[in-house]
C-alpha cells in the first residue's frame, strides 16, 4: 500500500510540474530608461496595455535602465529581450563603431520606429551661454552614464572640442533639473522628446533658455560626419518662458529585439500595439508618441528587421 501511495504521489508531483510549466508565461523583459525619460514611458506603456496583459503565451515586464547604450548591450546579450535604443546606436553598434568599443552588436534587430528625439541644452536666461563652446569651465549635467543622452552628449561635445573642458555631472534628467534649480549646475543636456517633464520642472524654478544646437552642428560639419542625425526645432512656447523656436538635431528612438525572440511573439506584440486601440493607448501615455502609426512604423530604419516585424510590416504594405 505504501509503495502504491508513493508511486501515485510521484505521478501527481510530475503532473503538477508539467502543468505548471505548460501554463507558465514566457517572460519578455522590455528595457526602458531612467526616471523622467521617454524610454521608460514606452516600456511601461507596452507592459500595462490591457490586451497585452491578457496574452496567454508571454508576459511583458518593463525594466528601467541607464538608457540607449546599456539597452543595446543587454538586448544583444539576451539579458533583455526587447528595449528602446537610438537608431544611431543600433547602426554604430552593428558596425563595430561605438566609442572605445569595436564589438559588433549583430543580435539587435529592429521592430519599429517610435519617435524622433532631439537634443536639448537648458541654460539660465541671461547666462550668456549661446553656444556649446560657451560651456567651457561650466558645470553641466550630461545624462546618465550608459545612456543615449550621455553618449550623444560626449559625441557632440567632443566634436565641438569642449567635452574635456567642462565639469561633467553624469545624472538622470530629473536629478539634473533639481540640481539646476538648486544652482548646482549651469546647464543640463537632454536627448529626449519634447515636452520633457524635467525641462518643465526646471522652468518652474528658473527662467530658462534653450541653446541653438543646430547652429553649432551646421557650422562644425557635424551632420556630414554623422549623417543619421536630422534637423529638428523645438517649437516656441513648448516650455515656460521660451517663446522662440529652438533649432536642434534629432535621432530616432527604435523598438528593438534580440534575434532569438520567436517571430510569433514579435508579430503578436506589433499586432496589439499597432491596432487603433493600441496606438490610442500609447498616445495617451505621452504626446511624444503622436506620430506612431502603421505608415511610420518602418520609416528611416536602416538596420535589419526581426523576421516577425518584417512579416508584420510587409502584410501592412509599408515595407
């Protein structure tokens, strides 16, 4: 009798284990960014979308990160299945052209275009800082180490010859805005969509100004050297007290995925987010996503698509 009970018990344990593994959802870790940044809004928005939560095959888990460069490396290594990465970093990483990093990140594939992200340099009104070159000797917030903001700040400031001539403070946008408000910084740099909550915060405590970054970029040959950047202006009155258009340059934020993620998972997620309800949900998260659409999904992507994404966009007739 004891022997029979033992066998029945063993069979029950195995059966329960089998059932548990059968019904367990595959976890899809989606890398976002630091607090106050749009990357994290993307990841959170996709995670909380009700139809996405109801999918039986997988579960999306938003995860904060330092930003674009960290996301590129973690997605390539499979520590994050998906993430938001700037188009320029996908391109440079794939071709082994990252600064001080010749590794080729070839396991990072494109899913879709999300939004254009412009550079923004916040200073105090009347500070006399009209160009990046005027930052010499100043205390500047340059973005989180490992973030796209930091990497693009280093790229641009090095190009302009001031990277080693400023007092750099690596910190996230909200922390930088607070430090700026407390007069601990003379300026802070962002590489994110507008309006930025951090700049809005800074404008509440100080009279702010935005530096014309396009003027510096155009005069210095920046666009010729880095052709994946495009011109873009922050409209007048985007921020309190900034009643003029502020020309700048932008990169595009992309939804990317590790090459080993199954095609049906990518296809399913795109089908949900790029439905009418899905797009309305994303646009409700932040005005930044107002240009997300079927038409714009594959626009401007110069690196390879994941097979699941390629199938989706081809079926929609836009690829």
